[in-house]
């Protein structure tokens, strides 16, 4: 599982041990949302207007997804696709095959 907040750090913990496995840094503002896209792929977003993709198992940054002009407030993923809620726009139901966030 993962947690993040005002300190701009995403922390990944072992699901069975509960111990910190990785501290992922790079956001320039508070992190407001996290979502696992697969067992090892994690997306984070926040006040810096950037969605960051991480390899949660390796603890490495994969890439940044930019384009918002205001904070990204929430991320959600499911069978219907990905929902991204920013202060500037909302993207609904981006299908996994078309999703740049995988």
C-alpha cells in the first residue's frame, strides 16, 4: 500500500510487513491523490499539476504526465478506465488500452 501528503513524498509499504519499502520523491507540492494502476505501477498527483508514474516494486520514477494548468485533486482507476480530477479539467473513463497512465 502507499501513502502521501503535504511533505511531497510518496511512501510505499509492504502489504504483509507494513514496513516502509520506498520513499519516492519528486513532487514540488503536496500530494493529493494516489492510485495503483497495477500491482507494480503507481500514479501520484497533487498541487504541482503533475501526475507522476512510479514503479512501486523497484521504487523508481517512470515518467511525468503534464498538461494540467491547476492542481490535480484526485485519481481513480477501475475496469471502466481512469478518472482524473483537476481544478482545471476532468478526464473520465480513459480506457486502459488508450491510457497513457499505465
